[in-house]
C-alpha cells in the first residue's frame, strides 16, 4: 500500500514540474507589444451553463495577461430572457464583458477601445 502513495507523490511532482516549465515558457515567450485580446462567445436559446461559460472565458482572458484591454464579447443570437439576465448580472462582475446582438459583432470588433 505504501508504494501507491509513493507513486502518487512522484506523479504529482512530475505534474508540478511540467506546470512550472509551462509557466516559465509562457513568460519567456510573451509578446512585449501585445495589444489585448478579444474572446467571442455565441449564445442562443436557453443556455443552462451561461454563467460558467462566461466565468471560464473571463478567467482565461485574465490569465493570459499582457498589455492592452481584454474584451469578452457575448453575441446574442436569440437568447431567452433568463440567459440575457444572467449575462447582464455577469457584466457587473466582469467589467470587460460586452453583450451585443449578432448584427453588431463586426462593428464591435472593429472598435479600438472596449
């Protein structure tokens, strides 16, 4: 039974070292003139996991770091009222979240500032 614990310990040590190497590589290869990033998420109908999807996308943008404004654009392709309300509430928590109708996506992407 003791060997199982040692095996798990070795596994987690290898996993931790791989994660540390990944972070170091991302830090070394980060762009110095980054202008920001935009993630576009399309929601339509009733989306049960809208809050989780928006939170995950926002954390991914925050994790990417870099300079410049980040934007999370939620495209409304016929969301039901409950999903729209969830998105509106999430705008309070996520300041870089924008909700736009499908027809306005191109104009939103061409804007320089959020």
